[in-house]
C-alpha cells in the first residue's frame, strides 16, 4: 500500500482547529506590549520575541509533520516552498512566496503580502526599531533546527515600517547530518 500523498496547505488548514483570529492577534499584541513595558529596550524585545518563537518552533514542527503528512524534503529549496505554502497556511491561514534565491540555493526570501499578526497594529514613534513579528523568524529557525537545518532568519521588509510587504530572509548556515542514538554494531 502506497503512503498517503502529502496534503496541500489548504487541505491541512481546513482540518486544523483554530482559535478566533482576532483573539489570537490581540493576545499577541498584549504580549508584545508587556515585553515593551518590562524590558524597555526595543532591541531586547526583538531578542525575546525571537527566542519565544524559537521555543515555539522546536515544538510546532512535530505537529506540522504529523498533520501535514509531508515527507522529508530533498533540499533547502523544497523546504522553503513547504514553509511558504503549507506551514504558513497551516498556522496563520496565509501563504508566502519564495523569491530572491542566491546562486548557491542556500538563501531565499519568504514574502508575505498579508500577515494576520498585525491586524489592529500601529507602531508608535518610540517603537521604530521593533520587529513586531519577530516571533515568526524564531519559529522558522526553531522548526528548521529540529529537522537538521541550522539557519539565520532576518527581517528585510516590514509593512509596519512603511514597506510594501513582509519579507523574511532565510539563510541556511549548515545542514546537520542525522545522528542515531545507537551504533549498528551493537
């Protein structure tokens, strides 16, 4: 019997339990506001959001792999497409486009034209250095680390800063070979 075919982002998204999008957006906004109050430094808030995302990403990958039935990707290019089309759709209800590949195929941009995390958000002048959605860069970095890809994820464009889209740059630093906890000769 053949294994089940991978499900598309739309099919996975239709079958995932969701909380009210507005409630999630407002809750995330409250978290960011509290971090700004507690930490006072915008750069520290950026680091905290990234770390929170990383912690979420290392746990979220199991749910993604289980519910999507997507098998191991053959390379980083396929991985980026899966993140953009299935991962973002499954967890945020939107898709991203994958663009701006470098010659080595180890760095690309994920471009979101719609981002549900920023509904109802307007950054005050005191927060101009804030990457409000920095949690997403951490989620991607954490999830990819769990599938043996060490990456660097940075924001290039942000509509809250006046840009025309949300653009994350994902760079593969190294692919870690899988290690098994046992030796074959035992």
